[in-house]
């Protein structure tokens, strides 16, 4: 059969005389036909430079380029580590103490990290002993309680929380009564409500590690609640998210929080009823009546 059909033979006369496709330089951008380059030219580089999002990854044949596969594995490993690695409380406490404030340590009812991931309800309630200790330290209460919780990214807290606290403490009005900074481990967002309630705080703001993404394993969030107490819902909080050098900067995050705090004191609420207009409005704290004036946008 092979001898009769030279097209299927190993060295038939037809196969030997078959015209071969032209050899094309690999650097030629107009490659076409059977010898076109397997790895497609990346014409999306300018777009990808504008965002860390995973887009326009390119392809090699029907798959991803090797570099992108390796980057995905690296980013995924970083996200897993951000969740699993425990918070270095001693280091964090030292960094916060250098700001000239005192700290208190508390923990939720979660015994370990595995339980934290499977039982979020336990991460919303204080260890009973720590709850009693906070009540004893409450004194006459405070206007604002600041809490630092590990959340789902201890990496975010370790990297960003001290610097964000420095900005917040510098921007807070001097007549506000602040509680000692509370460091909470195995914490969910709602743990701040019980901490604020035990400290008799008018407001509580919890700085907490957000759920890590493939492009942001160290994103910090702040959740503000007016008259905190156990049972508050997410609709009764305001959230400031993506706090990190590549996202919302530390000074901007502190500005937003203090703006929201002033508005919360004026309106006696937080949550869906309090809209963040900190980029265009500024509360004048010196006015006898809380007045709102348009602030000049800094677009220059």
C-alpha cells in the first residue's frame, strides 16, 4: 500500500518531490501558514501595565504561556499563605506601641485557624475572659475604639495596620476620647461590635485583613459601626476597603474614616444611611451646628 501511494510512504517519489513550506524568520511579525510562531505576539502590554488584574494573558497554542502559569501558581500560594499564616502579635504590638498609645490583647472564641475558617460565628464573639477584661478597662467609655483584627489576611495587618493607625491618630480631633488599641486574633468583622460594646464606645472601627485575591494578598479593610453592640448587621456598618500602597493610600483611608466618624456623630448612624462623600464634602467641626461645605477637589 505504501509502495503504491507515495504520499503515505516513508521515501516514496511523490513525498520526496512534495514542495516544502518556506522557511520564515521567527522574528517576522507576518508569519502565516504551517510555520507560524506557536507563541502569539503580545499586543496587550500597554493595557496590562495599567492594572494588576489578570487579563490579556496571551497563549501558546491552546494553552497559557509558561510564565503566566508560574505566576498564577505564585499568586495562588501567596493568597493561601495570607490566610493560613498566623499574626505576629508581639511584633504588631511593638509597632503600635511606638505610636505612643497603649494596647490590649483579646481573642475570639475560635481555638485554631482551621476552626476559624469553618466556624465564622465563633470568630464574631469574644473569649469570655477577654470580654470581662475589656469591661474592667472601659472606665467611663470613649468616643472611638480602634481594633486591629487579623481577619483573612494577617499579612495585610502586619504590613499596613501600624501605618494606617499613625494616620488615623494624627487626623482624629484632639477632643475625642480614644480607647487603647485592641489587637484581636482569630477575628471576624463583627467581633468589633462586641469589643466596642464592652468598652462603652460611641463608635468602633476595626482594621482587618480582607479576603486575599490573586493580585492583592495584603489588602486591609476598615469597618465603622455607630453604637456597637452584638447583633449589628452588615447594613449598619461603613466599609473602607483595598487599603495598601497599590490601592487606597494610608492618608486617604484615614481621611475617609475620620470624615465618616464626624458624619456618624452628626447623623447618629452608620451603614446604608451614611454615604461616603469624603472626596467632595467636608464636615466643618468648628461650626456650632454641623455644617457641610463643598471642598475644592484636588485634581491638579
